[in-house]
């Protein structure tokens, strides 16, 4: 992984098509190396969860609507999908010099799912608080993160005790890793343990998103 990080550092200093074209062979070799690691993590996840897909994100940035016109990302990323519709939540690994993390959750829930989550927290936060106050959750993630609207969403009381959860548009958790931790022989094991620590959170949210407010299974 040290070679991958050195490549990413050079790319950040030379983020242009000419430099990348000249180093494309090096990039392709690093992708193969990373894929071996990501595939090994996928296989280990399969022993504990129903993971149905692995997606290595392209290094090419979509610059069509961005003020930042640099063509390449300065990180490697991979996502792992769970068996839908019954199992919700997605796993993610982000490898970037000085900014690596292992995380997961619900980055962009659709309008129906987001409303269902908010309604659940409006009724009760007992279960989610039990999960987030567990020692394992605190050790790995500390708290649920995610972008939020500035005030109460339409139809919700801005003075509700759980308004900080209700305001969120995303519900994600993450554990940062230093470069040295990523370089360690122990990184794969720690990444898997971190991903598996999300399971109580994922299992609860899956139950919420596959039932109505009365706890009855959804028909679709």
C-alpha cells in the first residue's frame, strides 16, 4: 500500500491528463494490487453477511458540474453491497494519504426511506441509542455522522428531543486510519472487524426500512 500512497501523492501534485497517461501502467498495477486486498475483504465479509457485490470506484472525476476541474481523484475507494431489499446499508473503504477510513451506512437514502427513518426516531430513539451507546460501537465509530438540514424537516417539531437525528440526510459511521495503520500487516483484519462492528446498526435500520410504523412488513 505504500506504493499506492506514493502514487496518489504524486498524482495530487500532478493532477493532469498528461502526467496520468505517462504513469498509466503504474496505476493499472496498483489497481490489481488493491483489488486483491478488496477481494480478500469481500471473501471474509461473506463469512458473516450476505454481501452481493463489490464496486471499485473509478479514479476519474465527474467534472461536468464542478468548479474543481482536476480530472482525477486522490484516493482509492471500494463499496460492498448487501442483499436487498431485506438487508440495508453499504460498506465502504477509503484509502487516501492522510485521510483513510473504513465506514458505511446510508449515504443517500431515497425520500421514502429517509422519511421512514425520521418517523422512527420521532416515535422512539431507545433502540438506536442502545446501539450507539454500546462499547463496541463507541470504540469503532463514536457516533453516527452525516449531512443534515439546517432546521427541522417539514412536518417535524424543531424542539423534538431527537431533532439532531431527525435533521440528518445521511446516517453513516466511520473509523479513521493513519497511513501507518493502513501500511500495517494488520490492516485487513482491522478493516474487517470495523465493517462487522456495523452489523447491529445495519440490522436495526434494515428492520426499520422493511416495516411500516406498526412494525408490519412492507408489501414491496
